[in-house]
């Protein structure tokens, strides 16, 4: 597990485990693969699941990128990453790497095809640092796949496009796909 500097605080273990239970129920009724299909993930892609939590998207993302791809799972909570590592181990997912950090991914510039940024933005203390970092690590033609059920559409558009780092590529049924703006 890579570990970067951390300035944000993770949620309590109790709250994390309660949320994980709710997400497992959600995932049973609304499979995560449908959301990932909107992101346009293809074999060989390198993707980042930013704020991966307990790993709801990890197994499907790993299968979609295949053995030639890579899934980076980043979270501020060490318990979340332990759960992702356990899932990767029992499901024998060889293309998963975890990163313990709040915003600094430690990944090379222009190295990712897709960033999954789901239900995390609303909880950030310094969202501008995160957005700048996601812009940096995405390839020029990369996609920021965004969804946050705590935010209205107007808030999403305002917050993601405000600094002109991203512009809307397409609106899906469950996600918004953004591409890098010229900066």
C-alpha cells in the first residue's frame, strides 16, 4: 500500500462500517457494474477509484480493465484499504493497488484513462486540491466519471467546472462524464 501525506481526517470506524453495510445493501439492488459501464472503461485502462471506501467498484473495475489494466484504490481511511486488499486477495484480483492519501495520489502526470469520483466530493475539506490533482493525473483524453448523491446537478456542474479544469463530456443516467479543459 502506497501512503501519501494526509491532511484530511477519516470518518470514525463505526460510521465507516455502518456506511459499508448500507452500501452492500445498495449494491445488491443496484449493481455497480452499470455505473462503471457509463464511465466507458475498457480493457487495458488505468483507473483511479478516488475515495474507494470498502471497494464497491473494485471487483467490477478490475474485471473490466483486465490483466493488462490497473485499478488504483485511494482512500483516507486505512480500514477501507484493508477491506479492499482483503477483497483483492480473496477474489485474486492481481491488478489492484491501494493508496492511503487524501488528495496526493503519487501517480505520474497524465497516467490515467479514468477517475471514478463517486459520493466523495461533498465531504472534502479542500476540494480544489483534489480537482487539481485529478486533472494532473488524467491523460489528455481521460475521463472524470462523477456522481455525488449529496449534490444537486447545478452544484455538480458549478463545482466540477468552476476552475476550468474540466468540462462536461456527457451526462449519463447515473453519472456525469467530464473531460479535461484545455488548461
